[in-house]
C-alpha cells in the first residue's frame, strides 16, 4: 500500500514537471515566432495614388502586396474613375498585406434635387450649391430693391424650380438683385431702333421696360420702336431724367413710317402725331400772322 502511494506521488510530480516544461516550450515558441506572425520588420510606406486612374492605382497597390477595397462617390470637377481619396493616407507606415480603402469618382453623376436659392444671399447660395455638388455658373445683376438677394436660379438658361431633379455637377446661373440706384441720368432715346437694339440699350442702363406690340409683327427682332414713355426730351426741350430700376414703356411696330418716328421723337418741338402716322405743326399759320 505504501509502495503504491509512492508510485502515485512520483507520477504526480513527473506529470507536473512535464506540464511546466511543455508550457515553457510553448511560451518560448510563441514569442520567437511572434515576429513572423505579425510580419514584424516588413512594414511599407503607403504611396500617394489619389488623382490616378483606378486601374493603375489598384495595380500599383497589389504589386506592393496590399489588399484593395473600392467605394465610389462623385466630384463634378474630377475626371471619371480617378481616385478621390485613400485610407490610410499617403506616407503612412503599415504592415505588408494591409487593406487600402479607395474612393473612386463615378462616371455618371447621380441625380439630386435642385435646392431653393431664391431670396438667399449670394454667399449662402454659393455654399448650398457646393454642398449639393453643383457648379456656380454665370452671375448677372438686375435692379431690384432686394439688393444682394437671389432673384432667379437658371439651369441651361431657363428658370428651374426647387426640387427638380438634375445631375450633380450641373451649372446653375444666378440673377442677383443690385438695388435701386439713386443716381439719375438722361433717358436713353430708343425711338427708331429695332426692338433688339432698344432692349439692349435699356437693359444696359439698368432700366425695366414694358413692350406694347401694335399691328401684325412678322419678325420681332427687326420690328421698330416707334414711341416711348418717358421720352428722352420733355415738353420744354430739356432731357428727361431717370434712375436705375425705373420703367420705360416702348411701343413697337413692324414698319412704322419715318413721319411716325420723327413725330414721336420731336413731339416737344410742336410736331404732334395723330397715331396714324400723320403729323401736323401746331405752329402752322404763324408765318401768316404778321
């Protein structure tokens, strides 16, 4: 009985010693192989592959031993299929085999709703366009009491309503209020000009016009302005004055007679137009009164 106990005791200490030796062996093996497991000493620097074509970028990264994961986004000012961003960033030191995450520019811009820019300031409108990945196009100014506010938003030259779906990267033109100037100037004389020429002169002076068309018009571009209110010269022969944002009424015909045009232009001198192209001189007969 005593002999059996001695054998068990020896067996216990032997097994314990064996466990300790195995544990020490595994411990030494683990730490000696840790550098191999973690690839310690095999670190590489991440190259800069932004703005490169995605195929070239992926090929370069894979040659260096990296894994690649690709996502997409859209930037209107960048070419299609170029790398917009990368994670980790260029210059980062990482282990070989690390996954590099790329964001690539889409070829087709996604649709997005047109924001409402009306009555906003120019700076606010510019920020909203940028955040919606739209491009600010031409800006024109129009006399209006709302100085600095957006009066119109245009897409391809036509007004666009808020909420209308358009591609990201679209150019949006803005019409901005320029205030109503207080500086007066002479009323421009557009009588005798074509409709196109007269409108260009009025717009160039910051004036608003209302057009009244009379008779049959075969070609609006070549129709003639034969009368205007206010006229360039008043009844006493001095220039009429006007300021930006004021309204000028213009009357247009296809082929007014020269007498009509001159009669309306020189109404201040006593030459009156009866509306049918006939003129008379209010001073007629004065020569007989001596």
